[in-house]
C-alpha cells in the first residue's frame, strides 16, 4: 500500500516535504525506508557506480593505489571508500553531514563486495588475484564498525562538512563523490570546490559523478527526468528544494561554470542525454519555467555528468605542454 502511494511522485514529494519539516523527520524517513525496503541493496548498480570513479581516475592516467583520498557524502553504504581500499588506496577520509552509515550497512556493503570480487575486478579493470588478496587483508578482527573501517583504511568523519575538512593544504590526491553534488546548493558547492582546491596536491584531481535529473522520475514512469524544470523556485521549494529530497536543479553548464570559476580545468567532462526528456521538451509536452528558458533542450535534458578536474594552473601548464609538443 505505502509502496503504491510512493510510486506517485507528488505523494512521495509531499511526504518528504512534511518529514523534512517535523522533529525526528529524518529518523522516521529512515525507518520507513527500511520497513518498505525502498533502500534495498542493488549490488551491481552500487558496484558499477563506485567503479565509475575508479575508471575516471584511470582516465586521467592516475591510479587510486597509494593515494590519499577524500570522499564527500558517504551516505548509507560505503561502496566508494571500500572499493578504493580494495584498489589499495593509502587512506580514505569519507565525510558526511548526516549520520546515515551504521554497522549494519557497513558490513552488508563489505560482504556484498566480497561476493562480487570478479565483477569488481572487471569493472575496475583490475587483476582478480590482487583484488582477492587485498579483500582478505581488509577482513576485520572484530565485528565492529570501527574495526571494519580501520581494516579498510577508512576514516569516517560525521558530522563533517566538505566545506571545512581541517585537512592540511595539498595533502589529498583525489577528492571524489558519487551522486552527491546535485544535492548541494550552488553557494555551498562553490565553497566545497574552494576547499577541494586547497586540500588537493598540485597534481591532484576532483573526480565526481552526479545526476542532474529529477530523481522522482526514477520511480514514477509518468514523468521525465526534466519534470522539475516546470516549477518556479518557490514551487520547487516545497517539492524538493529543501530537506530530505533536496535537489539543486543545476544544469551541466552551471556545474561547468562553478568548476571553472573556482579554479578547476576539465580533464574529463562527459554528459549523458535523457532521450525521453529531450523528446518531451522538443514536442512541447513539458512547459519549461521561464527560469530555465536560457538553456538548450539538450542542456535541460542531460541526466548524468562525469567530471575529472585538475587545478587550473597545473592543467593549463599540461595543456600548453601538450600544445607545444603537437607544434613540434
Ligand atoms: C544522495 S546521498 C549519496 C550518498 C552516497 N555517495 C551514495 O552514492 O550512496 C548524498 C550525501 O551527501 C551528503 N552531503 C550533503 N552535503 C554535504 C556536505 N556539505 N558535506 C558532506 N556531505 C554532504 C548527504 O548527507 C548525503 O549522505
């Protein structure tokens, strides 16, 4: 019954809007998710998402091996830090403003990784023998969250804010995140990029994958990923502009500007199109709000973005080196 109600995006939006605004709303939401199993583990999807970040690092001709890594937005299941550890990262600091991670989720994730080592090796383009050996090293001595995180070389900082990590300057090789940036307001994102630039080593990279589409379209097939672009800022504030369902509705062009304005230059900047949303926009089936009229239909319909960005000074030195080599 609850599942059926929640399949309609407006019902879910109203419930989340109310829960966001009442005491203990977050805890109630979490209990609800667990009882109706809407947060059921989808192992292959989670593994593929975390492997995306590892492949992006490799695309920039780097490796997580021996790297010091900062992850923004741990969430419930620590696939990203644990898989980075499996690839032999030296240290992973994962930080979150919300305390979603607990012992149960951590062990569920670790065991799931253990039963999918072949898939992980394939997705991360890594040697299976190496992965199997490393997994054995990661098995904790005790069945406790602290012991598991220790054996995975993971530090969990919560509550922690990616705007102020207290890490030393230039101490991090990669700042990474998966499905996080779309949930952060533009002003805060700017501050996070400033902090990322400070903590990254000269040749370090910001490596992010995120989803600029309307998340309600993931379970309500009657709407497209561009659905939320019909609303004014004021209307969206109720449906998903605050609290538990927060989505910033930034378009890929806005992210590009934010990265560049805060001193980053792209090594990888990849965008995916949601064809269903594009068709709806081009056929005028969706009335786009005036605030979004400045974007092209493709910019409105983009539903995923993968980014690897280095500090501007270094990237521009690299690209001018590349250019001068090409001119020889
Ligand atoms: C949608 S969840 C994604 C979690 C996880 N990366 C995943 O893919 O399952 C976004 C997470 O980002 C966290 N977050 C939001 N703003 C943050 C900030 N300023 N610093 C650190 N974490 C933040 C939220 O608390 C939430 O856990």
